[in-house]
C-alpha cells in the first residue's frame, strides 16, 4: 500500500519541475481564452470607435478613387496613391494594435510569454502515423470536439434568440428613412456582436480553467519524485550530514587557539571538552569559546593544563554545553545557574578541591551519542 502511495501523483509541482516544463515547451495555453480576449477587445473598439473608423475608411476610399486633382496639377500619381495607401494602413494599424496587445496580455495572464527554441527543432514523432492517430482519437481530441460542439450550439442558440427578439425592430426598418435605418442596423449589429463575444468570453474563461487544471495535473509529482529532486538539488541527507560534521570539526579545530582566554575547561572526561569564557566588563552570559570531541577534546585539555587553566570533570554539564551551544555563542539559558556555580568555584578555589555539584535540567541531558535523556535509539 505504501509503494502505491509513493507512485500516486499527489504532490504539487515544485519550482524546478515548472522550470523544466517550460524548457521542454510545456506551456499553459488556451486558444479559446486568447481568441475571446481578442474578440472582446475588437468588439469594444467597434462599439466605441466603429462609426468614426468607418467614416475615415470611406473618406480614404473616396479620395483614393479620385485622382483628378493630382492629374490637374501634374503631380506624380504614384506618390499620391502611396500617401493615401499609407493613411489606410495607419488606420488599420490603429484598430489592430489593441487586438495584438489583447492577445499578448491574455497569454501573459495564463502563464507568461516564453520563447522555447526546442519547439522549433525537428521532431520525428510529429511525422509518426501512430502518434497522429493518438492525437486524432485520444482523450484530448474528444475534449476539443466537445468544446467545439458546445461553442457552436451556444452561439447558434444566442443568435436565434437575438434575431427572434429583434424581429419586430428589423421589420420596422422598412418604414423609416435610410439614415435612421442605417443607425438602427448599426446599433443592432453592435448589440449582436457584444452578446456573442460575451458568450465566447465566458467559454474562453472556462477553457482557461480547464487548461490550467490539465496542465497542473501533468506537472503533479509523486512523493518519490519530490524526494529524488530534493536529493539532486540539496544532496542526500548522508552527504549533507557528512559536510556538517566536517565543518564542525574544522571550526572546533580552529577554536583550540582560543582556549587561552577561557576561565575553565569542562571535560567528559575523555570524549568531550568545553572551554567557557565570562566577560566581566560586558556582564553577559558565559560563552563557549572552544569545544571538541575525542582528539580535539584532548588538545583542548592539554592546552588548558599547559596554561594553568582549571580543568573540571563534569560529564552531564559538559555534554549539555557541547550539544546545545555553538562556538562563540552564549550558553543555553537553562544552564546559566550551573555555569555560574562552576565559575564562582573557579574564581574562589581555582582547580583545587572537589568540583561543586550542579543541576542539569532533564531536557538538556545527553548521552555520548547526542541523544537526550529518555529518547529511544
């Protein structure tokens, strides 16, 4: 059962998985959403600026057809026609630019615009008949067919509803003046376009949600894939543990030079050694300025004895300080009382006499392997 759960794609895709999908050209794309955005923008432009643009186009067409003034003044015909052609191009660009921007913004909202060079490369699988049949009769093809049928049915139903609802107004156009009829036809056309484009926009939003769900499902990961990726990016736990151990050993080896500053060195007595320093001027908590295990512990002990620094055998407190405090840091707050008792003894008696009994909290008691008291191995 646990192996099955490891293979089920239940985990959300990581950032690396998403980045890999982009590099492979697996983008979130919704043609219906982009097309709906373009049509909606075009309908809005047509509704607000359609009359003005139509009049401009008619004026350009009339002027373009009339070349009599140019001929009467012996002007070159080609520059005149080019100037009028340029005017029509500018007008077309003014209308098409918002449509292009709408397409760009729509794709940006879906997941950004990315240039994938690998998509331009030749892929033999695209020429495979088997792959082509799978695309034609696969689940994705059936979904696309259902979407197309839905769009046709919805748009036809809306078109019939609008025409039937506007039928009295259409019939009445035969009894009004031409200019009034043109205005009414224009208004009716805008209304039909807005309704149909609005329906397309709703279908586009639904398609965007569907495409996002399908894209996310493809990127979902199994627990094992997440573990493998973490190992690749961060390294295996064993390697990271080994690196930390080496770093600690380097720091401990370097800290032996600071033993000269210590007021007391606590030992396990054989496996661990911790050097404590208390700054009277600063008046803060005692600090661990050197610590080590095994060989480094022996070096700390030897240097302390050579410098005449008291070395006290206190196993519980030594292990507590070793496992709870980094080199150069203040000791754990729960060990203040014990450390103060030891320092007070050293300041009064030096290394002479029996070390005082100190109380180490149960939660800070460790064995030689670093396990807390009561923990199972």
